C-alpha cells in the first residue's frame, strides 16, 4: 500500500493542497498532484483553497476568483458598498476589506485591492450601494481606501464542461 504525504503550502492566505506519494527517502514523488478536472477529464487548475475551504482560481494575470465547481465558472468574491467618514456620502470613499488580488465588485465595476493598499479602522458615517446614500454610525469599521483599488480584468472563461471534480494526477 502506498503512503501519501499530504502537503500544505500556505501562501498569501491560500492553502495549496497536494497529495503525492512519498518516495523511499521520505521525499514526494514528482508527477502526482490534486487538480480540478471538468466532466470531460480536462484539467482546469490545481486544487487551491482558502483556509475556509473556498475553492479559488488564479488567472494568468494573477487575479483571484471564486471557483464555482458546479457551474464550472468564475465568480467575484463579493460586492462592497462605498463607505464614507462623513454623513451624506461625501469625502474619500472606502470599501470592504478583501485580500490583495481578490476580484470583487463595487458600484463602479470589478476591482481588486493593490498589494500595498493598507487596511484601516475608521468610524463610518455613511454608505452607498450605488443608488442611494444612507447615513449611519459604525465605529471600528475595517475598510480599504478606494484609492487603493485597481480595475480588474474581465472574467476569464474556463471553457470547461460542468461539473468540476477533483482527481489526483
């Protein structure tokens, strides 16, 4: 019976999961990794998960997308309103905290956090989802300045036949 080494590589909050056989000296044998495969057996991507278990896909531009394994499509990580430190949605805008390179939506389109954009803790006085401003008072809000965002490219097509499943290859 083969012994398997289950390697976990943690990088930028990602967990790259690979299961490879262990060689005679305890080192992994090259050639076997865990990958996402479509219904026709085409390899789509290595298995990459956030610690929460959310499957993700990293495109050729380095953008991170949620991987919908049932539909074989890529999705943004979420949507954020614009937050403001003043009532009436005035002044510099801020958004929810997402990790650098995670694609998400704001009213102005698909964005991602730049690698050097700092998270800030502020008191939020108003927010806008794109059509209407609402005043509120939320101390201790964790946000990213909108100035720290960059436009994301268009959603790549995987060209895959759903559903996706895991295989060791």
